[in-house]
């Protein structure tokens, strides 16, 4: 037995519904139980890691697998198609003997984009953090090109741009291990970067997401930082828990031209946050930011987000005192917080999420009423768990929770997936519609409803 064979070579991030699917498929006129609302015309897109070649389980990091995008197209009350496609990074193209994807590269990246998929300016983009560029996809999810937004993006991008509902512009915080700053980037509705501001930081933090209000960008400077020793040792994603770094929140005016004008406010304790739910301004200058908060990150499990149950917290950030007041809203394990994005940067009442417990266990979907301080759960049935839920309003002027919550759902009893559409105002009730998919959709990260152009 060789040394390699004798190693304990398992990874929770390659087993069960974390396991990749091998084939690209498409199916048309899918079976539906219930009725798909006729108002829904567009694509429910989703993306996650899906290694194109079997990785070494002992060193596989969940965040680094090749990207695979899944899409369900709805129109006229029908589920017209489902398809899944690899995002054609250089490693994917090489492994499958496909043509190399045109367009620029950044840094050491090979074009892997596996974390979010969005529509912007009439195009579809697979996106990722930590140095990767966006990958433009066709409507049918074929990889077209890698892009730096027509050479207007000076560095790389992020998986979590925030779309201002008033302007349609994307606001993002970007990080890269070679920089001693993080970068605020604004992408116009024309798909070109119109503004960048470098924000100095004392280390090289993993800055997965941000929030915006009507006046400010909320910068999450938290103690997971680039670790040179881990990089030298070949760790797939060398960002580790760094308690000496501290934990703080920055408020930067959206009008700022100098990142040194960021006002930093200390958090009451160390933690890690991937995802804010939303943020908004208070009249007195404070900012409220609801977040899903992990107790730590990449301290014991350095291959995935598995350091105890993440909870929903409300931070009230006070630039006058430099302090942050924290209140735990819901201590159930949860992740992938979403809301009605017509209210992005404005005060919200409702939030949605997916159960996410110890050992990255998935579970039911959640709906929070932040006014009443109540939470409803939608249990999908035995063995059935929700991936990130997405809220879609019934129409442009509908009330905040007047619409649908759509989730890709995994059924462990049949090892299959479907898309479940709930009435957001009858969250615990029977689904409005369930669409059976021809292929399992692995656990992954994010997705969005991208409505067809009017
Ligand atoms: Fe994320």
C-alpha cells in the first residue's frame, strides 16, 4: 500500500448531494404537479461547484470545484426546459477536450466561476470571488466568453454584486490576495464599470459579500485571511481563521472617491459572515445590517463552512461611536439569506433562507417576519431539503411578500431534485407547483430568477 492509498481520503463535500453530476442534459416540457403561475416568465438559474475530474478527497475544498450552472425556464404556466452546463473554465475545457473559452484571464485563475449566476444588461454571467473574472453565458447557458466588462474592470470581481433597485447598477466589494486593499466597484446598466474605490485593509481578508444602503456600502472586514504558509503548502483555498485580525464593519459613502474615508466600527466578538440579508439607513446616521453569522470559519474544517450553526443577527452600526450593537434574531442554523430585492438597501420586513446546521446539513426553507419577530418553516417532506430560496414578486407593484418563493429541492429518498414554488404568503401551505427535474442538482451556492425581457 502506498502512502497515498493509506490516507483517509473522504470528504463530506463530495458525498451524498455534494457529489458532482457528470453529464450535461436538457429536457423539455417537464412534468408539473400543481400550477405554475402564468406571471412567471424567465429562468430560475442556479450554480455550484461540480468537479469535472475526480479531485483528491483529502484536499478538496468545496469552494473550488468547477462551476456548473442549472436552469429552469418557465413560460405560459409551463416548465419549458431544464438544462445544466459546465462553466467552461480552462480546466473544464481541457478535461472535456472542448475549445478554450475566449476572453481575458486574471491572475492565477483558470476561469472557474462557480458561486453565483446573474442577469445584467441583458446578459447572463457566472461569477466568483477571490480573483476570478465573470464568465458570460448564453440564454441557454452555454459558455460564451470570459469578460472584464470590456476592459473596464481593473482587477477581478465578486460573486455578490448588489443591484440598486433604483438605478439597476451593480455595487460590489472585490478582494484578491495580491492586494493590500479591497475594491469597491460599481457596474453600470450598460455592463461597464463606472467607478472603483480602493479601501485599504490591514491584511488580506476573505470578503465574500457586502451590503449597500441608499447612502453607504457596508464592508465586512472579518478574521478569515490569506495564509501564505497554507498557500505554499498547496491548500486549495488558503484562507484561514485568523483571530488576531479582529472583526469590524466599515461604512463607506457610495459617493466616496477615497477609501480612507471608510468609518470602521468594531464588532462585539469575532465571527464570520458570508451573507448579509439586507441593510438600510436609519435617520440618525446609523446603519442596520442583518447578517447570517458563523461563530468562526476555516478554523477546524478548512475545506468548507463547517464551524457550527450560523444564526441570523441584526447589527446596528453606529459611525458616531465606532461600535456595533448585535441582536440575535433567530438562533436556528441557517444560510443563504434572501429578501425581496425591490427593497435592497431599504428597510425590509421579510427574509428567507435555508436551514444549514452542524455538518453542513441542509433542511427546510425559512421565512422570517422581522416586524413580528416570527419565523415560519416550510418542510418539504421526508428526506427533502431546500437549497437557496429565491423570492419573486407577483408583479412590480406587489406588496413585500406578495409573490413566490422558489427553491431547488433535493430528495434523498429518491436521489433526485425538483423545483418547488411556494406562495410566500402561505409559506407553510401546499406548494403552488412542483417541477420534476431529469437530473439531481447538487448542493451548491446561489442562484436567481432572471425574468425574460419584456
Ligand atoms: Fe455566497
